[in-house]
C-alpha cells in the first residue's frame, strides 16, 4: 500500500470521559472488518485508554511504545531509522488490526522528553507513523489522543489528515471543545494547511432530538468545522458501557445495529471516496435517516419511557375529568337546581358525542401507548440486548450448549412485555366492542341527564342512551332513523316520532308518555314493560315486536299493525284499536278492558296460549265490539255472549262482563272497573286501622255520601296521618268521574285549601310555633298536590302554574311520605279529559 493512499485520523476531545477511545476503536474495527489494514496509535500517555484494553497483549510482546519513541524525538531522519526497527503489535482480532501502545506496563512517562516544540514533534512523529505504515502496509492510521489539551494532542492535529473532536451535549464538554479548538487555531493559524477539524456529538440521551441538536450546534459549533456541519450524532447506549471492559468493539457485537451503521456513515462522510462509501451502500434517503437518528429505539429508551409515563397522567387528566363530569353531573342535577344551575343538566346530542368520543379517544390513546406500544418497544430493546449477549458470549467463550440455552431463555423473557401488552390490548378491545363504542359513534350512555338537539329527518341509527336518560319533552324526531337503537328505560315524554324508522330498536322499560307515533315503524322492537300510555299512534307498525308487559293504556292505535307481535300481559285498556291488525300476534293475559276494538282483525291471531274460558271470554268481547273474526270464532263469541246475557238476566248476584253493556262513548263500564275500587276505598274508610283517628262515620255497607265526605274534608288537620286519608278520599272522588262527584270534589278541595292557607294567595303553609319541621314540609308538599288537583278539576287555568310549584317542591324535598296512589293507573277513565290533561295527571 503506498503512502499516497494512507489515511491518518486523529480523535480527541476537550475533556476526558466523553467516549473518544470508544469511538476510535469502533471506527478502527469497522475498517478492519472491511479489509483495511488499520493501525491504532495511542497518544494518550496520561490515561492510556486504548493501551489498557489490550495491556495483556502489550505485556506479552516486545513492542515499544510512543513514550519510548518520544524519548528519541529529534528529526525526521532519526524517525525513519527508528521506524525500521519498530515492530507494531498485531491484535488477535483478525489479521488487519494493529496497535502502537502509549506505554508499556512498567514504563513511566518522563516529562523532560516533551521539551521539543510542536513543529519538531509533528515532523518527527509524522515521518515515524508514515514509515511504520509503509513498512506494515497499513491503510488507515487512527490516533487516539488525550482528552484535553497537551503537546501530543496538538501535534496529532498537524500529523493527521483529519482531526475529530468528540463532544457531549452538555455545557462543560462544550467549553472544553471550544478551548481545544482555540488552541488548535492558535497553534496552526499561520500554517498553509490548517487541521481539518470535524465534530462528533456523542452519548445523546433520549431527551434531545436531532432537530434541537442541529439548531443548537448549527449556531455554535458547525461553523468551526471544515465542512460546516457536525460529522455524526452518536446515541447514548448503556450496552456500550457494559461492553467496554470485556470487549472493546461494541459495533461488532451488533453489526446491524444503529451504532455500527453510524460508524459506517461517519467513515463515508469523512472520506467520500468509493472505497469508503462502498462500506455503506445505502440510498441517499437511508443515509440521511441514519445520520439524523439519535436513538436505537427511542421509545424503548429508559429516559423516554420515564418521560412518557410522567406525562401520561397530564395528557389523560383533561379527558378523564370530562368523562367523570359527564357521568356524575346528572346525578347531582337536584343540587344544581338548588344553586340555580338547572340548565347544566341538559346537553345537546352533538355536544355529548363530541366531548365523549374525543375524551375517550384521548384516554384510549394514552392507554394504548402505555399497554401496547411501549411494551412492544421494550421487547424490541430486550431482544436487541439478548442478541448482544449472545454474540459477546460467542466471541469471548465460543459456542456451547449452555450458551444456546441461555440465549433461548433471554429471548423468551424478552417477549414477555409484548405478550402481556397484547393480552391487555385484546381485553380492552373486547371491552370496547362489548360496549358498542365503535361506528357510528352514537353511544352516549355515560350521560344520564336530559338531552336535546334531536331534529326531524335525522339519522340516529344505533343510538344508545343511558338508563333513565330524558329526551327533552316535546322533542320533534319525526321521520328519523332509530334502527337498532337502545333506549332502555329512557324517558321520551310527549316526543314526536311520527314516521320514525325504529326497526329492532330496544324500548324496554322506556317511557313514551303521550308520544306521537303516527305511521312510525317499530317492527321488531323490544318493548318489554315500555309505557306508551296516552300515545297518539295511528297506523304505527309493531310487526314482530316484543311488547311483554308493555302499557299502551289510553293510546290511539287506530289501524295499528301488531302482526306476529308478542302481547303477553300487554295493557290496551282504554285505548282505541279500531281497524288494528293482530294477525299472528301471540295473545296471553292481554288486557283490553275499555278498549275500542271495532274492526280490529283477530281472525289469524295466536290464541293457543289461552285456556278455554279465556278464549271464550275474548271471543265474546271481540264479537260484541264487532271485531273481525273467522266464522267459527264469531259463532263461539256470539254463543258465549248470549249465555252471559242469559246468566245476567236470571241471577242478580252473577258478575256480568263489562263488554255486555259496552258503549263506544263510555270506554269502561263503571260496575266492573270503577265500582269495585270505590267499594274497597269505602270499606277502608268505614273500618280504619288502629293507627288512624277514631272513625268519624257510622258502620255501614252503603257507599259514602258526598255530605259525609265534606264532613271529613272540613275536619281540622291535627297530624300528618290525616292527610293520607284525605288524599285517598280525593282519589276516590276523581275516580267516580260523574259531574256531581266532581262538583263535590271541587267544593271540598276549595274548603281544605282555605283551611291550609288562611291568607289568601300565600304560596305555601305558614310555620306555626312549635310545629315540627318535617311535618311542615309534608304539609307544603300535600298543599302543592291539592292545588294541582283543584286546578285540574275546576279547569280554572292554574294547572300549569300549580304543576311548576309541585316540581319545584320535589326538587327540594325529593319525596312525599304518607301519600297513597294505588288505584290511579288501574281505574282512571282516560277519556273523561283531553290527552294533555291526562298526561299532566300521570306526571304527578
């Protein structure tokens, strides 16, 4: 090898301990592995970094040191003579790596030998090194200098073709780097060929990005380099420290790792010649990517992991807080009202979706980073370490069965974090899938308050609301798409759902009181225990629906379709079923008391679950109301109705079904529905329990007269138990439904109102001295109810104001004790009032 092709590279730093020896040795190793005969010359006679790593080989050889050479420093002719008799140490790592040590083990540096000036040393050592290289056919000479400023370091800059200064990203090392550069500039400022200085940033931690480092060093360091850029950015790697004492060539242990690639990239940038650039035969894009990369696996770096886990709670705090508020806010809506913050309990559908899903996405992102992404990165890091340990064992101890088993165990344990993370991810994925949180993203079951913002013709396919959530009363959702929605126990008071498509939706225990469902498609829905009372639902389609125990009490179901529906214990009392279609519907314990069934089609209804008596009673009812039946069904119905009428005429004690005297203008017969309830209440009043006041009426089996009721109503209240009796009395009066009874109730309620409110116009009872606070509160609640009933009965226009007062009292005091209202749903005649008035009464 001719000296024209010889490359001499010196490596130094502004201070010690920054990794210059590690960088020098790994550059040398990569060159030697590529076939270049490489000589390492240790100029660090103070610390002897490279020499100490190969001290055993140095001690066993007869090779001389730089300290010995410097003792004979004079001129270049002397250097050539010395080089002819100077053997280099061939290292045992192949046939292409050689060493000139700084000193032998028993050799001490004598400072008087460094009295030569720097130009003399440069001329002497330059000739010496080139002569050795030529005699040993060396291609590359790497000089490992002292970490700081000394004579040999400054001299090496004059000898070498290129001079690398290693710098760490900290202020102290940077100050030392600048000091060394200033010394070089001062020493060689007048030379025709000043040193070609390059900078390498070493041990970059995970907290520094390439962009940040480039911006910082572009301003302060890159302008000092010969090529106006930083030669290389080398990452911090703990494995380098583990390797240095046992095996100095870290890049050889992980030949496909980032550190080895960085060494090849550094060589290609330092000497852009084909014989060196061919070592890294990558595309320009990959060259740039390797140059900019500052971590082997940045997301598995311990410092990065610590930063991620430190920042994760901060990133998750806001969305988690939003989710908690969405979940808890409706629970506290009563307390909100106490502070006059009632509107907070109502949110729009769009706001709920946006806040909920954005918050959920942020939380899931943080969780997935923590339990899936980071564990996989940690496993990658551990697999890399397992590969490193395997190669180190092979290089130091050779191949063995124990080494193979050790490697197998290390790789298995390395996969553990990824497996655990994957299992956790699958569990979360299954949970999310079970909660139905995936597209179309309409699951807002976290919110249990009132919701507004639904519009006609909207697409609410697979809408999922929380149990007991409330859609704002009177919301117009006409012609919307509610297919496959889940509205279990949701309250939709007076909602307008005309023409709505709600196939396969779930309305179990939902409250659709007074809803408008004209022409709605509810086929295939689940409506177990749903309440459609008072609904306006002509031509509604319940085909194939499950309406077990559902209530359609007092509803308008003209021409409704119940084909193939399950109507077990379904309540159709007082409803209008004219022209309804019950073909294939399963009927069992279905209640039709007071319902209008004219023209309803029961010809193909499924009556198999009814016993013989129940079938006959139902056919008699349907025949009497002129429903559509088969010929044999009509014959049985006619015959049974005739037998019942005959039995009624021949026996005064026989109980006759109400439909025998059915009148379209009177939906229910008083004798069968209302009168038994009145009789029971009368007996309760005539035979009071022991904890009641002494009976005020003589024992009698006759119904209570209006005058007797007025006596009870005018009695002065002395304790709260009397109010329970009075409410029962007023309920009884309202159930009677006759004009005379309503007039009696109006007068009696007015008398009681005057007794409870001595001062006319007072909004609530005054607190009398010594009266118990709880009793006073109950008096106020009962007063609100009585005022509301009085407004309804007298129709004086005060019903809405009274209803607001009652709702305000409930918001403050929660419940009304001693109040009994057991017969209202079963016996109240819906058609005595308009639909709006009925809804107000039921809302109580």
